[in-house]
C-alpha cells in the first residue's frame, strides 16, 4: 500500500469532505480515504498496482475541487517525496 496526501482547494463544508472521500473510495485500488477540512487535505491509501496518484488527483478535480500539491508518505507516515 502507498499513501498519498493531496492538498485540496475549495472544500468549505462537511459535505465537500464527504464528496471528496466518496469519489476517492470509488476508485479501484483505493483502500481508504480520510479527508480533513481543517487541513484541507485528503489522505489516501491505495495499491499502486491498481491505480496511480494521477488518477487520485484527477478524481478530486473531476469532482469540482482544486489541487494545491500532493506528497507521498512512506508506510510509516514520513514524507517520501513531494509531487
């Protein structure tokens, strides 16, 4: 499993967070998606053999939200690389 943290722009309500979480979890290969309005980010656990970080970001944008960068975390939670 890989972990991608996506900085999401224009989430203003709990409904926005729910929508972002829902579209991410609908992607084949996504194991979990946790969204924080306070941090304006989505933390996504996914199988890189089944989907890509680009697909995750595209899904957020297709749902009507902007992206202001993303970063990959190692399985232990430390930043591995910025995207």
